[in-house]
C-alpha cells in the first residue's frame, strides 16, 4: 500500500482518544476516497487486509472453540481424526517369562474440506463519497457474516445426527423438569467424561431457569468473553446469539437445546491467509469475495457425545 495512505491508517488506528480519532477520519475521508477511487488495485490490497482481519477475529472469538476442538493445518495437509483407540496390554508375569505384544486398533477418518465464503457488493461511489463510513460498514458486515458460520454448521450437524434415541428428548417447555433434562444430559455426560456444554439461544436457555440454572456473579462479563451465562448442575450453559436471514426468519431454532461434549467434534482450518479477490461488476459495482478452506466433523455423535432436546 502507498506509504502515505498506510501512515493515515496507522495514525487513525493508533489514536486512543475517540474524539481525536473521529477528527482524523473526517480530515482524511476525502483524500482516502479519491485515492482508492483512482487506484482499484490498492483497494483490493485493502480488501485482503480487511477480510483476513475479519477471519482472524472470527477464529479467535467464536464460541465454537469453547465447545469442540479447533485446529489449524497446512493448506495441502490431510487432517485425520483417530477414534476408539483400543488394544495393547500391560500385565504382571513371573520373572523371566516371555513378553507378549498386542495390536492397537482405532478408527481413522479424514476431516472434510469445504470452503467458508462471503462476498460484499458496493458501488464505487460509496468509497469516493464516504470512505470511512463505507469502510466501517464493510468491516461490520464481514465480521457479522463470518462469525455466524461455525455456529450454524455445528447446529446443522447436531440436528442431522440426533433425531431419536437415548440422546434425544422431546418435552413440553411449560412443564419441563430437571428429570427430563437429566434423562438426555446424563448419558451424554457419561460418554464425554463429564465435559458437556448445554447450548441454546437466549429464548431456549431461559427454559432452564425453573429447573436448576445457576447464574454467576459476573454474568455480563462471562457472556461477553465466552458466551457462558451460568451452570446447570455443574455443566456450563452457553448462550448463542440468534439472528435473522434476509427474509426476516430466525436462522437458529429457539425451541432446542444442544448438549455438546468437548470431544464431540472438530473444526479444522486449512492454510493461513484467506483467499481474497476484487471483481468489477456492471453499473460501477464492486465485489469483494473471500474464502477459506475448512471442515467440521461431529464424529462424537455416533459415540453418544452429543444430545438434543426439543421443546414443544
């Protein structure tokens, strides 16, 4: 990036006083808008930095990493999950006796490889007329869309994996009891060495208030840092933020609780920086596209480490 333009960004980002930061933005708004309007290649470089910063925020702040394992490997690497490790014996015997060996047996599954993607469309005049306003909207939109993806995928995998059986329950929300919750929770906890999180939207989690949900002393701080709002009989309760799609419908169900063991699954990111490109569209529109290779597997569902409670 042009050194003078880079210094403007560094000066604005380094200013700790909010009022002075806004003054710097106002003073540089016109210059930055004109510069990026004349230099679309530099705008693509800005897109690369902006969107990779959004990816970084997503991976460091998303609550999915509090629920399942999150791993980073090389772009061309194959990531394997090795489960159900058995075999091998240690035993006592008489001194000088022959020592017998055994064979290790395990299940090995390759993690899937998909792409997490998003694209932002805007008119080139938005950059020229109001650089910082447009920049702020693009940053907010990128962060909002990318941080939703891991949670949405986790919920989708839970719903597709658990629809009946020991690790599934359907109960009336108005008459929910702790015995009903425990009938699903305890089998999952047994299979997960007690490391289970109860996950749901705010509306769903409220149903636990009458059956043993305990709130901590610093609830607001816990929600901000981890999503955890309290405990149910020692198990952490994590609240996920619901959101609406373009049609105005809620994306996550408000009538379900998901029980996720810590060793229930894995989210793998492949490679370092995300792919970013800028496209020129018709009518002076621009598009920033970004993609990152990733895969999520809920391998613990078949081993009883995932549960689902539906509330009617």
